[in-house]
C-alpha cells in the first residue's frame, strides 16, 4: 500500500511495490582521509559524518526487502570510458587513472574505489560502476530498473550537488519520481548542498522531493 511521506515541497506518495533506494558513490576515495577527495584539499570529515545515517537508510530498505542500488564513480583500467575532457580537468599527478594513496584514482577494482565497508552491498543488491557523474550514462541502469518495475527512487550519497544531483536530474527526465534524503547526502561545500536541495524542491518540486531520514522512517513505521 502506498503511503504519504511528509516532504518538501509536499507529501511524497511512496509506493513500496515500485520504489528503490539509490546510494550514490559512498566510495573510499571521496570519504576517507588520504583518498582522492582529501588530496584535492577537501574537508572529508563533512562526508564521514553522514555514514551512520546512510547505514540506517540502507537498513530501512533492507528490512523491508526493497531494492537497493549502489553506485561507484569508476572507470575501466584502460580509461577507454573516460573522455579526455574529464581526465585532463585535474591537476597532473591527481588525475583519474593516476596512482594515489589508495591505488589508481577512480579506477574500478582499486582500493579507493570500494564502497565503505560499513555500507557495503550485500548479495542481491545492484552495484553500478558509472563513468559519468550521472548514474544512467553508460550503465544500462534504466533497463535494470524497468525490469524491476521501479518508478520511484529515494536518493542518498555524495556529493549532493555533483553526482547525486546529476543522477536525480537524469532520473527526473526519465520519468522517475525522486526524493532526496537530506541528511543522508553531503557535499564538501555546505552552501552547495543547501542550494542543491533548494533547487530540487523549488518550483513545485521541479526535480523532486526532499525529506530527513527520521520523517521517512516514521512514515514507513
Ligand atoms: N560522486 C561525486 O560526486 N563525484 C565527484 O567528483 N564529486 C565532487 O564533488 N568532486
């Protein structure tokens, strides 16, 4: 049975038969000290703080046996799926494919590319390696979701204004109803996180809905 989740800009009518959780890029390189994000000069402790909230959100969906998608921003070792325009954006020595403290930066299979152990996918969950910021480009995810009859997506992960917002916008354009769990997402830049959430819910929910985890948990209860 569908039920209402109090959210901005208005109630999200969640249908457990057609909803999936999407956890974006909770990988070591963005979140752990010594990773790629840290090497770029970002304060990763902002991101570390949301890990328990994301874990609780995953637990909520697991307990109800609802589908969960985990993504990683990951390129093939030969970088054939990394356009030069993306690779050349960074500083020499800190570019995608270069060797960092946790192996090759944003390359599939490297230590830094792994999802944090606390949030690791379990058997039966969907894991997507995405070469873009958005989760649909080059992944085949749309067909997977269609096969499961998914029409609604609840979002968490990092970073709010980059991979989370891009994925949410891609999903919105594909017809999914999207809700962001606002305390299960974070940015290196607090003002960007706040602005991204406002952009999503403005204009009658032009990109989707937003709500805190506690409200979603209460609605499920
Ligand atoms: N996952 C994701 O957001 N990738 C990024 O590169 N984010 C930054 O904020 N840099």
